[in-house]
C-alpha cells in the first residue's frame, strides 16, 4: 500500500511526521516499553528495531495512520501487527506458504504453527510473572479480556491486594525488572 | 480482514488491558529515573533514521510503479501526433534535424523516440 491521497481518514506524510515528533517524552517511553514487551521473543529484532520499523512504515505510507487516533495507540497496534508478521515470517513459512510478509495489509492466513507461536508467547508472558501468583492471576484475567472490577472479582483478591498485584503485573510486563533492550 | 486464533485473541486482550494500565501509570514511574531529555534525544534520532529509510522505500516503490506502468500501458498517441510532438521538441531545443529526415524515420522508431522524450519531460 502506498499513500492514498484520496483517503481523508488517514494522516498525510507531514501530519504523520508531526504526530510522531510531537509525542511527549512519557508517551515515547511508553512506546519503548511496548516495543520491549512485543520484541522479547522476536527472532533477530530488538525493541528499537521494531519501533523504528513501525515509524518507517507509517512514514512511507505502507501503514495507515488513522486520523483522530492517538499516536501511542497507533504505534501499539502497528507494533503488535508487525511483531506478529515478523514471527510468522521467521518461523511459520514452511506451513503457511500463502503468507505475504511484504504486504502488511494483506489478509492474514492462520496455520497450526501460527497458533502455536501465539500460545508460546502467552506462556512466556505468564512465566514473566513466575513467583508472584497474584500478579499471574491478574495477567490470566487480562488474557480473558477482563479489566477493572471484573478482573478483580475473577481473581478473588480484595481491592487493595488486587490493586498492588495489578501494578506489579504492569511493571513486570513492561520489563522494569529487565535491562532496557535494544536502545 | 484476519481470522484470529483463540491464543492470538487472548494475546490481544492481554496487550489491551496492559496498555490501559501503562497509560495510567504516573510519568515518573514510566520514566523510572531516566531524564526526559535522554528519551527525546533517542526519539529524535529514531525519527530521523525512519524518515530517511521511508524516503528510500517510497523512491523504490515509485520507480517500480513507474516501470510497471510503462510495461503495461501502450503508447496512447497516434503516429501523426508523435511526429508532430517530436518535431516541436526538436524545434524548441534547436536540434538540427530536417523535416525530411524525421519523415524517413519508421513509425516504430517514432513511437520509441516519443516515449523517451516524454519520459525526459516527466521524470
């Protein structure tokens, strides 16, 4: 996909540049944290590589930057998609021959191998909370799509304990216990 | 459109929930002792590298697109129009080629010459 100037729902090249350059430092660091999380199990791609690749795709027009959506949300979505593409390109090609890594907007095909990769990734995320059973419970609730009070009820933790566990889980997944990767 | 597996859906849900928590995390916790200036310097360098690489990719894509267009589209001009165009260009550029010489050039060669001149005009 290239720049489609007839699409009013996407930012222009200059608007993409402005949106990225005007992000504040805290959101920039959040974007790096997300890149760190998503790149942990990527073959041959650091957090900085992933983030820069997504910047490049948005600036080249290969990826759409929707109008009216916060830059951090766009980066998160794009990094998730790119990480998934990289993982499939690296490991799934023998059983997923119709996958086309050069076209990020192509319809995606699934295979048992791709599902296996997602399962492996989930298991690794849960493992990052190993030794903290309460944080692990929070992560499992999040995986099931539960948030806030719904998640607390499922974990059967009291409000204060859940709140502390939620914060610990957030920090563990954000890699606060690891050295900053790739940057 | 994409059809996601159960594990991929769970991964997306986990990322969404965690992302919400990360957005609510106070600034000093996100920065974790790092100065905003250091983060900004890193981001500026990233943007500069990405801008350069994006420009290179756009150029490669534009060249490939132009080559494909040339290969696919027949020359939409008559021999008479092509001859008139070439004669006009020759005159404008003070190129010395007699009208008789131009008439002697075969039609196929005229079309090729016409295409080359148009490419020079619209790079």
